[in-house]
């Protein structure tokens, strides 16, 4: 069943583009973000209403999408006892949380949502700003079969690959495991590039070899020729460090060791200490590795 008014909370780099695709599809959006400039931009694109706060979104809508920075903001937006979504929502509201957060927090918020008679799915995304713009995102969905079925209509307007990963929190597990592998492969790729370039190999030649040989991977296609990547756009170092922190915590809770993951997490944590580097694309790890050359 099509929900009449759709709430959208969190209009950052990803959320603003996802909301734009819902507007393009003819959905009536009620929008809110802590940054009023982002809200005005969404209204200029055709959002039906701008809300003064989370409570107003809850009261006006039958389905609400959230795209927030981290676990802390999700708990604030959903659980605040006076102004939160769960406290003020209409009966049987559908909540779709696209934030990447701690799986245990996703489970806890979902269970509180169910207790209040609502339906909630965690639906973190992969595909970056480009995927959000083009509506080609992958959504990793955790929640009940009913929740997945209800959310699919909206998710297909924002993405191409919608996968039901299991019950509440499993979307988050899938996302952080994906990004754990992504970080490790990005570092491995750039260790190889750094060694090759330091030995005087031509960047185009080594890139061509990697992309047509067994070193070929998603990261090698993403990076292209080493040294030519625009580091000022893409998936930020600080966000990768955050996701690796979530993977590390989940591994500790499950008693799983991450020998390579721990090294990757330490490297991105080190990189994000520099406030300029923290905002660079995560493939900037090549420059970080170059900076380590000559040290023992």
C-alpha cells in the first residue's frame, strides 16, 4: 500500500540525493535536517513541506526514512521521550533507517518500535554519492518479511539492488562486513601500487596489469590509474574509520578475531587524525602509504 506522506530526516550528501529521487517519483515529502540550508534545498527541489523538528515529521507521515550520521543520532531521533519519532508517530508507521550504525543499536531501536506497534527496517546503503544521485544504490535490509515488503516500494525508487538480509540488525551486519572487506582490499591494492611506483613502474602500466590480472577487484576499478583519483569527492576516510570501528566492536562481541581488519582500522584511525585527510576519499590511503616509505 502506498503511504501518503513520506518523512525524510537527514539531508546530507547521501540523504539529499535519496530524497530528491523520491520527489522525482512524485512522492509527497515532509523533510527535516539540523541544517536549515539542506531543508531549503529539498523544498526548492519539490519537497511538499519542511518540518520544524522530528516530532512534526512523526505526526505528519505514515512512512519515514532516516539517513543519519551514526548510532547516537539514531537513538536521539527515534527514542527521545518527548520529541522522538516513536513517541509521536501515527499508528503502524513504517520506519526505514538507512544510517550505518552498531547492529546492536539497530536491534534495540527496532524492538522498541515493534513494541509501540510500528514496523521498522534497518536499510544501510552501498554505492556512494554517485549511486544516491542515480538511484542505483544497494540496500541491505534487516527486519521482518512484512517490513521488507512494505519498505521495498520506497527503496526501489532510491536504489537498484534491494536485499533482505534477515531479521533486525542483519542489514547492519552485512554493511559493516562489506566495508571491512572493502578497506582491506583498498589498502592491499595501494600497497601494491606504492611498491610498484617506488620501483619506477609507469602508473598506467601497473594499473592495466592489476585490472586484467588476479589483483583485479572493485577497488582497482574505483581507483583507476594510481595518482589520478579526485580525493576531494567520494567515501570519506572518517566514514571508513567509523565503519571499521563498528566492525571491530561487532567482532569483539562475537569473539571473532580480525587480524587484517584490526590493521586496517588502525591505519584509517591514524589517517583521520589529520582533519584535512579525514575528509579525503578513502583511497587516499595510497598517499598515506607513500608517506611511510623509508621508515622502518
